[in-house]
C-alpha cells in the first residue's frame, strides 16, 4: 500500500521548497504546487490570497458531502528555517533511519502523509464515510494570524479534527497542549543626565528589571504555568537615565483556570515607581487544549486502529501550541499524527523513515473509518 522510500522522495520535494513564514512569496508558491497535487487526485481547492505579510493559505475539500459535517485535517507548510538553510547547515540527507531537512519534521512530513493517505484511498476506489476538508496554514509558526479565522470557520463544519503536527517522544500523539499568550510591556520613565542630574531621572530599565522578577515569579512548574521574558531593550546612551524600555513576554497556560488567574496579573501590572508609566499590549494567542471525554474517545479509536496496524499509540501532553488549540474546546481533536522524529526548529531536524508507513497507514484508516 505504502512504500517508505517512494514517499520519502515526495516529502523531499516538499522539503526542498524552502518556506519560512518570513518568505511569503515562497510559501504562496508552495501552496499553489500543493493545491495542484490535491486537484490531481480529484479534490477541490481554494487559495486564500496572501495578506498582512503572510503567505497564502490553502483550503481543500472532497467533492462529496458538501453540506455534511466531516473530518478536518489541519496542517501548515511554513517553517522556521530561513531560506538558504538547505544549501548550508541543514541539507536534505539520509543517515540510516533518519532523513534530515528544514521543516521535514515540523511539519512537511506529516502534512504529506495526510495527502498520501487520501491519495491511496482514492486510488483503491474507496471513499471516506465523511467528507474530508483541509486547512493548510501559511503562518502557524508565528501564531496563525491570517489562518485562525479559516480554521475556526472550518471547525463549524467538522465532527473530528486531525492535526498533522509531528509525533512526540518516540511516536506519541498529542491530546493536550498548553495555551499561549504573548505580551509587549513598555516602560516610560524620565530622562536625565546620569552624572549631573541623576536624582531627577526615573529609569525605565530599573522599573523593567523589577517587573521582570515579578513576571517570572508567576511561573509555577507544579501547575504547568510558565512566564518567560524573552526579549528586552531600552536606553539611548550610557550616561542618560533611560526614558524607555520594552520587554516581550511569552506565557504558557495548561487550563482555563490558569488563564483567568495569570493573564489579568500581567495586563494589570502596577509600577513600583509611580513616576514610570507601564503599558501592556497583547493577548491570549492560543487557548489551552484540554483533554476532554470526546478527545479520549477519538484517541481510543486511533489506538485500536494502530494496534491493528501493529504498533502502540501512546498519547502525551505538549507545552507547545498548535492550530488544534483553536478547536479542542468544542471538538474532538487528535494531534501529533505526523511522522516520528526529533529536532524541530534545529539544525538536527529529522524524521524516522521507519515511521512513514505505519503513520501513513494510521492516517488512512482514520480517514476511512471515522463516522
């Protein structure tokens, strides 16, 4: 049914089209190529034009079951590796069971498997019981600013959601993910000469430093809450009390209760020095993806199919978000259905060739049997 080496060659073709989110024309070009491949197996496609500095998004659907709720497959084709990575630090190569390349694990390998699974079904003269639709995003790596509305709208027509993000930790699928929020905190103090008029100044950087400690103190490992001040800037000259400073904050939250508790403490920051003004911009980017009874039922279905194929499908939770977060609060979402491997976003990014056939077969069986 599936040939690992043949599929790997096709995955390679996708990988060798470098598509970092920051290269929207390249992403759009790949979407057009992938759309042609879907049309080639009889599916209908629509390119949603690029906007806001992102590439185009791609919608795909089967020609049957137009008005019926069905299976929604979520994928993305943007990557984090800049153009030129393929020719320098991360060329496509095979070493034993590992195939390396930019974006091969996150997530072109998994995205291709969903295409290959549908192609195999149609080639055998079969048809899934439900209509199948895809949203293939151009901007998942930066929070899905232009694709989120498309994903949420597609969720209105879905009964089940399958996400082709890579498998985790030796082939585990994902049934829960933390929510994520991003903030930019700006501090406005009062400038003064640091030698002659030091007492007249109000340091934005000093205030920022104190607030960083307060923000980082919100981290609670036992609950799974993390707050990371990842980027800071400020000041104009060594001998000037800094008037301005900025901190960029990443927050990860495991459940709605932590969202309600932690985020108001960030948006409501009060200055230690009343002469320094603070403004906070940002919001919850992805809501928490909590394992529900409906998700558990979908997992058990997938586990039964995997056992029939010949492998054990174990689930896990992830600290990183995905487009599945947008729908998990109202639909059964099964994530991490892509190829097994490791090294996402690094110069060691790779997939395990031995996982291609079993993972493609699982996707095929899910598409065939979900009802």
